C-alpha cells in the first residue's frame, strides 16, 4: 500500500509542477507571427525561428524541472521504496510534460516577435505549440536518468567490489619488500 501511495504522490506532485512549467514555458518562449486573412489566421513567416525556439524552451524548462525532480526524488527515496518513486518520476514526468504543453498553449504570457510588414496584413502573435514532439520526453528521461546515475554512484561507493581483498593490500605492507630479493 505504501508503494502505491508513494507512486501516486509522486505523479500528483509532478503533475502540479507541469502546470508551473507550462506557465514558465509560456513566459520564456517567443510567439510565432500570424497574419489574419479572409480565410482565417495563417503563419506569416514559415521560416521563422520562433517555432524552433518554442521547442527549445520547452525542452529546457521541462529538462531543468526533470533534473530537479530526479534529485529530490532520489534524496527522498533513500529511506526506502525507490522503485515506486522511479515509476512515479517516469509517469509523473510524462503527465507533467503533457500538462505543461496544454497550459503553455492556453496561457499567452510570452514575448511577441511581431513586426508590421505592410498595411495589407495585420500580424499578431500566435499560440505556442511543439513541432518536435520528442521534447516531451525530456522531463521523464532526465528525472529517471539522474535518479539512476545517483543510485549508481551511491551503489559503487558502498560496493564491496570497490575494495577488493576486504580493503587490505594482498601483498602486505610496502615496507616488507626488499629490493635485494629480486
């Protein structure tokens, strides 16, 4: 029962952090310029770097949150039940990324990179969206990856394989060797 509780709490906390990450992404990412025509809005400059920048900012924000979650999850799970926390980091990271995407699309707080190009077109900042959907895996991948890296470091530090022969020199102390014996 404790494993399910730890998993659920981890997923819920990361889901709430996804809302915060979505607002932060909306604040940082530039908006692509759209033009309003008689047929509706369309992307004014298809070669704009704002679309790529939105993907980059999403990966940076969710990646940083993922690293923080991995470190906090590792430190809190040292007392026991690390498997539930790792699974919660993976599932909660996916949920958090999805919620960050939804919130970032709805909240329009970011900078508008729109310049008026002429009198015939009315330009306005468009909504945020992802063009590279693979960046949604940055959060869970970095959270779980850091957790395993920290667990590996701690496991190596505590490993008896690190100190072969029980921590003793198999040849005895260095002073017992005599160069003339060779």
